């Protein structure tokens, strides 16, 4: 099975470096243009199924990128990692304030109500396990999610240990990557 994982297009909070988490922030004009550019890149791919986070920024990216030619299945396991008390705050400010690496798999902290990184890995693994059960080897799947959820999918697909650098992979806005499952 071929899987394409795409991150949503840009939002105003991306520009402001604010932690969006579960906040339902829509795409801005640049984000819609990025989703259109993604559509151009994937236009010749015939998808068996399209899945997306139900949050506005991912849902709209999926709709634009597929030119609304597919029924999109929205799945809560693809939502962004909750940043708890830090949602809406400038990333550098709260990262420094916590004093913790919130991507450290050994530490696996939930300081300030942040969703533990291993919970992100567990829910994205559950999603991938369901894909394996529902789809065959010849299927081609598009998944539109968020930065942290995309990291979780990536690390589940390539493998990880407690020593894996969570931050070693970064998806740009409206970037899609191909994986084999």
C-alpha cells in the first residue's frame, strides 16, 4: 500500500509561531494557495481513499488538494497533538518556560496538559493498523493531518525507539511524502 501523508496548508497562527493544537484555526489565503499547489503535485495520482483530520485547516486542505473528487473520511486520530495550557501561545515562549523537551520519548511529559508524545504515537498507530485492515497492498491512500500527527505517522511507519529524535522529521505546510505500508 502506498500512503501519502500531507500536512495542512498555512494558517495565521503558523505565521505567528503559535501552538495550534486542537484549536480549530482555518487556512489563510497562503494556505489555500499551498493546498492548490499540492493539488497540482498529486493530480495524476488515483487515490483509493482519502483521510483527514476533522479540524478546519486539514479538512480544507484535503478538500482543495483533491478538488473535492473524493469522499473524505475524517478521523479524530489524525487531529493535532493537544498543547493543553500552551495552545495559542508563541512556541518559543512556552517551550522555554516548561524547561522540558516535549518530544522526548523517554520523558513522555504531559506538563501543562500537553498530550504525551507516546499518546500521539499510539493513536496514529491505531489509525495505521485500521488502514492495513481496510485496504489492500495495491491501494493508494492520501492522509491530510498536522505537524505532530504527521510525525507520529512517520515514526510509526519507519520505526522508532525511546531514543528516537521526535523532531528529526518536519513536514512543511502542504507538503506530502510518500510511504509504503
